[in-house]
C-alpha cells in the first residue's frame, strides 16, 4: 500500500510509520508513505492534480 502524505502531515506520518513498524505490521503488509516532494507535487497543488497523480501511481 502506498499512501500520499500531505505536506502538513509529514511529521505525523513519520510517527505513525514508526509505530506500524514497531508493531511488526510491515512484515505482513507492505506500506510505503510518499511525500508531495517525492511525487514532484507543489504544496499548493489542487485537489484535482493530487487525485490525478495518486490515481496514476496507484
């Protein structure tokens, strides 16, 4: 599973991913968090643009 993380939630996402990893879930379910920067999205991208990028990259 890939989750696109809004730039406002990057810190929270790191904490969440750390908790998921500590509980062993990553061994059962492949989870990956990607940021706007990794997807080359501007922080002021429209919802439509974010949706299109998310759909194109599953």
